[in-house]
């Protein structure tokens, strides 16, 4: 957790506290003789405990919670000294009569280390309260902790404990509170936990628990608080939980529970909060839940519930928060919901609700603040009764079938409306100039996917309406002219006007909007940015607020405009898919401390990559340009670089092995350039995607080449991985690329953080494929085609259990295809063609699903798998020889028959002609040469 911490802010309080404590203790010393209350053996045990753990060094931004208050981490045990009374030590509480340590609070102490079964902690047998929350302890809870027989509260939250909860936990029979949240516990909850009959609070959230919840948990009759979210529990929710009559809070979210909500939950008549969202629950919501009249929060979202929402849901008269989004509920929206007086939040989005909207008769002012019902099948129009929700701050009806014109005057009565979402309706054209005057307090307006008119009326500039809009979404609205009305929106910070048909220049007055930090102009037909001028107050463009600028896929030409260098706070710049030419402006050096993402892909930029700019970049994509020269060695200083893509340029360099020093580099694309020479052995600990295809690399790859490419192996999984699903910079930018996968060029519009690929194709590599490639167990795509690799395919490839695509075609590989590859169940595409392979083709299911072309042009592959995929196209060599011999014999026989057929008539014809010649002796036959002689003489005379 992060926060702010100012050392100077605590110097005075600590000093005063010390003085007051000193005065108080001094008074005690004067009033009474010195006596150490602490028992010596317990003091020694505590000092030994202190030495068992190390104290971390939190940064100034770290904070934690103690007694529900946010505080900075504090090394509690540093105050423990051998020559002082341990009962006065911080975090220690002793019994005032016996001197025994009864409470130990080490929360927020930033300790880390491992517990051992012989830890001195477990010799404090009279301990009643143990609080080790918010530490970095690393280890298992030993079963000997059961020796703490007097313990009533055990709090070990926010640590790094591993392993199982020992079944001996039942020995802590006096426990009333057990908090183990935010650790790394795994396995099942022991059924013995049901023997802790005094337990009132059980908190096990944010661990790695799995299996089913033991039914014995229903024996905890005193339980009022049960929290199990964010684990890996599966199976059905035990109906025995319905026996916990005193339960007031039940949290089961973010697990893998299946089946229905037990109807026994209707017995929990003290329940205030029920959260079962983000599971795999299905079926109808039990009608017995309507018995829970004290319920204030019911969260059912992100499940597979079906059926209708009961019309008498208003029986839950204390309901303040009802969330059931992302399910499959059908039927109409019950108007009785809006008669629940305390209801503040209602989210039924992403269901299959239908019919017309009715909000019922609202007699008294409604407390409803959040009404989220988008992505359903509602029809008709927005009812005017919406205006009675006078406290409404957010209304979302996006992605519905609302028809006809929207009466925006309805919203003029909603004085608290802050966020209005009406994207992708089937309504008529919305005139932006007409509707904006209705919103005096609105800060966010979503109209994307509708037909929006933004006619630039002459009256706009002379008498503009007063507005407070901060975020405006107009993507895909068919707008043809830049809305002039926006020039008066001085509060505007976020503007998405992408995917329209706006032509001409980007207006210069945009840069006068003082709060504009996000601007998306992508996918229009802009040709240029209006030049800086005093007319717009742009004589010295210094837009400190502009952070994200997207202008991809337009018709921008010429050089990259220099005014961009004045956007000194710019984090993200995307000018890809335009027609910019010239070199990358050197003035961009002014952005080197702020620019995190630079995408200049698919332009006509020339020259070399600048050497001394962009040192803060996280992502650099300059692919598909005309860049030349070498990769600047200054890239080695880009310590935050995660993505480097220079594909399809004219860069002439050797393999940049020196990039291995970039500890965060995850994607490296050098495809289609003039890189050459061998690729030296390098360590890329975080590299997940590498594409160096279609260059001039050569030489051999050492056997151990991939040993240290840990991110592609199971050993490289980072336990502290970010929760981000895609690579990118938060909400505003996600990296993309094109990669050969399964024989096709596949565009990754977003790159999954778990995606791995290695493409060395189209080079001149030779020698054997390194056996160490089998270590890359997380690899999904492997392409080594169009090289000169020889020798056998390494059997270690059978370890690539995640592999989906394998291409080793057009090499000089010999021997058999390893039988181990037949066990790769995810291998959907493979290509072994144009090699010198022979022998039995593996018999795995995936091999039987390939095209015959995947095995063609080899020496002698055979086997049932090949026969099945090739059928008539493939015949084994021995059968081919037999067929050839048979065909030759057949041809010879046919030739003799043909000769005989021609010979007999020939003899008859010859005999006939001979008889005529001999009998009649014609002149032309008897003197053929005489005629020739006469002709020759005549020719000579002439």
C-alpha cells in the first residue's frame, strides 16, 4: 500500500509524547520504589523473539492500518531493551497483578522472517491477545501455536504467511476473533475450525484457500462476522451457514462457488450485508432472501443467475445497495424497487431485462443516487418520472434499445446529476448545441455511438452557455466538423472525439482549454494541426495539463509539429498510422522526463533514432517507417522500457545483446530490418515476446542459450505480478503489435501480460536447435522456420506444455519428429514441411488435426497420423515402389497389345500394295530417279 509520509510531521508529536511519558514515569519513580513487573523469563523470551525477525525499511510513501487508522509503519520492537521492564515496551500489555504478558501487538511493525515451531513466541502460554497485522512475516504457522491456550484474539493479517491452517487451531478454544486476511495461506479450511464455539469474527479474505468450505462452519453459533472473499474456494456454498443465526456480515465474493444460493440463508434474519458477487453461481435467487428485512447491502453481480427479479423485493425495506449486474436476469424492471426509501445504489446492468421502463409512483423524495441499468433490452423512451430522483448523481442507460428522441429537459430537474451515460442508444440525432445548456452541474457526459449533430452555429461564440463538463465522450457519432461549442468548456479535461468523420485542421483553440489532459482525435480525416497564433493565445504554447494525446489513423502529413515539444507534461503520444515524414524532432528532448509512451508506427519517418531523448519511456514503437542507422546505445539507460518495436525499417546493426541489462524489457521486435551477424548469448529475465524474424542473423545458438530467459519459463513467474491483464499504461493506453501465429499474421490489439512468443524465422541460423528451448515452459508461439537449422528436433520441446503454435519448416532438420510432441495438448498448429525428416509421425490428437501440407517435402515420414491427415495425398515409400512397378508392367503389356494391333493390318496393307506394284509396274515406280534427273537438267539450262 502506498501513501504519503512526512518525517517532519511526526517529530514534534513523538518528542512531546516522549517528554510526557518521561514526566509521567519520573513521577512514578519518585512516588514508589523501582520494581519490574515483567517476569524475567518472559522478558527473555520476548527479546529472543525480537531477534528472530528482521525489520524492513519501508519507503516514505508506505502506510498501513492500526486500530482502523491509517498510520506509517513503525518498528515496534526497536524499543525493546534488556535492562527495562518489558511491560512498558511498545506493543506489550501485562496482567497488572501477575505480571504475565497477555497481549502482543506487532501490527505495522514491518517485520519479516519465518516462524519456527520452537519460536519463543509459543512459550508465552498465558498470552490472550496476539496481533501481528501489517507485517512482512514469511513462513508457516506451526501447529505448536496451539499451546497458546488462553488466546482470545489472533490477528495475523497483512503478512506473507504460507501453508495450511493446522487442524490444531481447535486447541485455541477461547478464541473470539481470528483474522488471517491478506496472506498466502492455501489448502482447505480444517473442519476442526468448527469447534471454536466462542468465535464471533472469522476473517480469511485475500489468501489462496481452495476446496470447499467445511460444513462444520455452521457450528459457530456465536459468529457475527464471516469474511472469505478473494480466495479459490469452489463447490457449493454449504447450507449449514444458514444455521448462524447471529450472523450480521457475510462476504463470499471473488471465489469459484457454483450452484444456487442456499435457501437456508433466509434464516439469517440478523444479516445486514450479503456479498456473493464474482462467483459462478446460477439458478434463481431464492425467494427466502426476502425474509432478510435488516439487509442493507445485497451484491449478486458477475454470476450466472437467471429468472426474474421478484416484484415484492420492496420487502427488503432497509436495502441501500442492490447490485446484480452481469447476470442473465430476464423480465421487466420491478417498479417496486424504487419504493424502498433507503435505496441509494441500484446496478442491474448487463442482463437481459426487457420491456418499457417504469419507475412507479414516487411520492416522497427518493434517496437514489446511482441508477445503472445499461446493457439491457429496454424499449420505449426514457420516462419523465426520472426527474423525481432529485438526488441522482449517476444515470447509466447505455447500450439499450431506447428509441425516439431523448427529452433532455428531464435532466434539468436533476440538480445533483454528475455523470450521465447514454452511449449506443437507437435514438434520433442528438444536437450537442441544444442539450448542453440543460446541464449546469454535469461533469461527465457519454454520448458515444449515437448520431450527434455539432453544427457550429454563429451564436455559439457570442453567447456561449455556462458549463461545468469535465469529461465528454463523442466517439463514433458521425460528427463531420469539430464542435465549436467546446471552446467555451474551460473545465473540460477529457475529450474523446475519435472514430468520426471530422476533416480539416485540429483547431488551435483546443490548447487554450486550461484543464485538458486527455485528447483522442484518432480515426478521423484530419490533415494538420492549426498552427500556433496569437489569435488563439498560442504564441507560447506550454500546455502543462496535456498528459495523453492520441491522433492515430488520420491524414496528417509533413513533419511532426514542433508545438508538441511544448506539452511538457505529456505522458502518452500516439501519432501512428499517418503520413508524417522527416526525422523525429530533436526538440522532443524536452519531454524526456515525462514521456512514457511514444507510438510513431506506420508513418514515413526517416533518419536515425535520436540518441539522447525519451529516457523515461515505458513503450517505444517506431515500426513501419524508413529509419536507418543503428540502434542508439543510449537505449541502455531506458531503465523503465518494457516494449521496444522497430520492425520494418532499414536499421543496419548487430544483435543488441546489451539490451539484456534492461530489467523490465518484456517485448522486443526487430523484425524486417537489416540486422546481421550472430546473436550473442544474453539474459532477458523479463522478456516475454521476441521477434527478430526476417533479418540476416546467422551462426549457431549455444545449447544453453535460453537457460536464463526466466520469464518464459515456469521459474520466471513473478509472485508479485501486477493484476493488469494487458500490457499498457493504465486506463488510457494499451500496447499492440502484429505477430506470426499459426501461419498467419495476427494483430494483437491488446497484449495479454501472460502472452509469450519467440520468432527467429527468416534468418540464416544453422546448427542444432538448442536443447535449452525446452525450459521455456510458458511459451505459446515458437517459430524457427526459414533458417538452416540441422540435426534432430530436440525432444526437450516436449516440455513446452503451453505451446499452441510450432513452425520449424524450411530448415535442414533430420531424424524423427520427437514422440514427446504428441503429448502437447494445446498444440493446435504445427509445420514440419521442407526438411529432411523421416520416421514415425507422433500419434497425438493434435497431429491428427493438421493439414497434410504441414509434413510435405520430407524424406520419409509415415504412420497412422500421417495417413489420416493426408488420406489419398500421401502414400508410404514401399507402397509407392510397388505401385510404380505395377504401372510399368501394365504399360509394357499395353504397348505389346498396341503393337500387335498395328502390326497385323500393316502386313495386310503391305502385301496388297506389293501385289499391285509387281503386277502393273507403273512408270513413276519403275523410274523415279529419271524424273529427278530431267528436272535437274532443266534447272541448269534456265
